[in-house]
């Protein structure tokens, strides 16, 4: 495994451009954070997520530095990555208020894309709209580093016993 | 840059578990495919996307091998990753039928999650519902390797001049 | 009550235009169908819904004659009325396949409006996407009398015990 | 036409129950308001809509008295009627801030149904999320007379020249 990893990195270094290798540093730094147990999930590490949870206000905020790695062919952040951060922010906000042993799974997600995702970072906020016995309805917003809102989402999450 | 990359990999190898390193091989193999110009976008490489476009039927199909890297805390594929593959499949289907110089950007995305994303791979299909002069409405479906449908999506895309 | 009704009708006849009174005939004919037990719900009567249910194919089709009564200020059928017919079509398709004593309630409804609702009538079709133990995901389409698709919807319905 | 109207009303009075005739009073009173030019659209009259527009805050509020006429087979307000009031509230809020000669048409509507629509009335509020050059993204909420939120909606509206 180790040899395979070194071989892969050598290939990348040999053929990759400056831009490629800068992107690869970003990926490996993120991966290392997961290995260092800063995160429980690889995705959270790869995206370098920074979370703030406010249990009293029932809100969650996640900030992610933007990087070429997550761009689509128009050189803006891929809508699916915005969806990933929004979904994580909404799920985290819900999990923060559920009792021990319960979790939330996305049942339905609706996203309005408003402006191109560019700049240094993306900040997502989630706010609970309705907390029922079986489902939670929640909204999420994504902002660029210049303060412009780039997406507005709502989701229905099912409450499950883990 | 090269030293930094080697150092990062050594750190990962030193502290990472067998599972971590298997996941890292998956990530680096995907990254290398982008460097090898098999893909234009890093995400497509990281996800090891395999595309089939049928211009006559106006459909697109993308298959992605599943991997721990893309799982959420419930050990199923993250809903945002399913969204990413669906969005790419839908966008690719639309781009395939647009004239030279035009592209599609997601304006609105709606996803119903139906079953947990587990198994070997995820296969997404897109089908155009309405092709207007300014917008395209399209549906997308995601299937597991056992054939079970795990998500159904619809999206509105804006047609833009690149 | 009877006097009040006669008084209201006399007022309408006195002040109403030809267009108003034609619209009122449409409304009263629909209302009478409910009183004649052709329908169980007033809305279904007011909209003069014609239903076709195919239990084998798990589909439902509802056709509604268009009328000024249901138009918005742009002289096209109100998006909420299209939503009403789509929601009824989807709910009816689900109820048709549920066991005795069970019913379906809309949890989430998503509609893409594609073309203006004009012409003689609106025909809606629903098709089940996923039939789970607690929820059903379903799609619905609305067509004008000239065959043009004017809306595409998906919905999540909860299965409840009546 | 007048004879036909009288004949229809007589039929309704002859065969209708007390509940039917109370519902019919509600319908005719609403229709009369349109004839009396209190409203420009029949639907707005039939639903007895009361509008409050705050151009400074860019919000709109519409209240509708509930009535058997608008119920589904579960004896709660039909989801499509909630959609109709939400759509009208959102469209009215947008039209209130557009320049003379411009109007808004619904392109996409997404509704989360949260609680059954029962009680005396339904109050809907709309708030603009994003005002672009071609589209407006807006949210809408529906409340029962006991204050409970029964639905949360978002919509994309296209700005058109009338």
C-alpha cells in the first residue's frame, strides 16, 4: 500500500502542473486532518470544514475555503459541492438538538442557486423551520467571502434511531 | 511544493489506518486521472466518473465507484455527493445537446432521497423534460449496484453563452 | 339561507358582465355536481375534474376544462390551480394502490412551470416513482389541450392510517 | 344565461344539505366581490383574500377565511389551495416592487407541508430572498389562526415585460 501511495504521488508530481500540485496539497492537507481525527468523515476533512454550532439558537454555521479542486468547468464552485456543504450544515444543526441515540437523514433537498460561487470561502448557515416528532424542516443559506448570498436551500430530514 | 507533498504523504502513511490508506489510494488514483487529462475537472477525477452520452436520445449516464471517502457519518454515501453526481449528469446531458459556445448552469435543484447509498457503485441517468430557449428542465435518477433507485431529482438549468 | 342565496345571485346577475355570468354558470354547474354526489369534494366539482385511474399501471389521469374563473392576472391558469390538479392527481394515484383504511397526505411538493396554461383544458398524469412503507415519491405532468407540457411536478406523500 | 343561473341555484337549493348551502353562500359572496370590482381575479374573490402589502419591507401578507369548500377528503384545506394562496402572496410581493410594466411569473415552486390546515383562517407571508435582474427567489409561510405554521415554500419567479 505504501509503495503504491508513493508511486501515485511521484506520478502526480512528475506530470502535474503548478496548479495541479497546489490543488493536491489542499487535498492531502484535508485528508491528513481526518487521519489526525480532527474530523470523523473524509469529506469534512477534504473540504476543510470549520463548524460553529449554537445549540441555544438551534443554528449551525460551516465555513469552507474554496479551491480549484471543487470547481466545475465554468471555474466556479460545483453546485453539488455547495449542496454537500448545505446538507452537512443542515444535518449538523439538526443532530445538535436531537437526543442521544437519534440522527437525521436527508429525505428531500431543494436548492435555489442565486450567484456564482467564487472568492476565498463559502459560509453556510442553517436554521430550523419546523421540528416535528418524525421530521425536521430546515433552511440553509450559502454566502461568498464578499458577503453575497449564492444559494438558498430547504430540506426535509427524517429523525431516525441510530 | 514537492517536499510539502512528500511530507504530507509520509504523515498520512505514518498515522493512517489500513482503511485510511486504502481510501487515500482511491483519492490519489482519481487525482492522477485528472493530471493525466482523462478529465477536465478535479471532482470528476476524484469521483472516478465514467460517462456515457447518447446525443440522439438526449440522455447521459454517469457511474461512480463508491468508497468510504464519500460516506457520511451513517456509513452511506453523503447526500451531497449523490447531488454532485446527479447535477453533473444532468448538466452533461444538457451540454451535449446545446450548440457550440453555449453552456448550462444549475438554477434550481430538487432531490428526493429514497434509499441509502450503499454497495459498489452509483449509476445516474438524466433525461430532458423540457428544452426551452432560455431554460432546460431535466430529471435525474440514481441507482445502486443492486439496481435499487436511491434518489430522484429534477433541475432547472439556465442556458448561457460561454 | 335560501333568501340569502337568491339575493346573492340577483346581485351578481344585476351587476355582472356577460363574461362574469358565463364564469358563474361554470362555478354553479361544478357546485351542483358535488351536491349531486358526482364528487365527494367541492373543489373537485368546482374544477369539473374527470378522473381515470389505472390500478394495474399505478397511474391516474385528471382532466379539467379551463375557464376564466381559474386564471391569474396574466389571463393564464393560476399556478396554484395547476398545483391543485397535480396534487389531486398524485394523491388519487397513491390512494388507488393503498390498502383499505390507509390514505396519503402531501409532505412536499415541487413544481416546475414550463409553459403558460391556456386553451380548452388541462390534463394531468401521475406516475409512482417509489413506493416505500411510510412514504411514496411520485411525479406528475400537466398538459394543455394542444399537447404542450405546461408543468412537471414531484411530491413526497406520507402514508397514514385514516 | 339568467334563466340558466336561476335554474342552477334552484337545483342546488332543492337538493343541497345545510352544509352545502352554507358553502354555496361563501362561494357566491366571494364571486360577488369580484363582480363588485373588489378584486381583479375570480380566484381572489372566491378565496375572499385580504391583502397587506408593505413596499418598504418588501413583504406581502394575505389572509383567507377557511371553508369546507376548499377542503380535501381528510377535511383539511387542500394542499393545492395552500399553494394557490402562497403563490399569490409571493407573486404579489414581487409585483409590488417591480417597476411599472413588469410582472412576475412562477417558474418553480417548492412547498413543505408541515401541519394540517384547519381552523378559521390561513395567513400567508412572503419575503424576498434574492432580487436579480431576470429572476426573483422568494419564500412564503402559511399559518393557521392558532398561530401554527402549516407550510413553508420557496419559489423562483421570472421577471417579464407585460
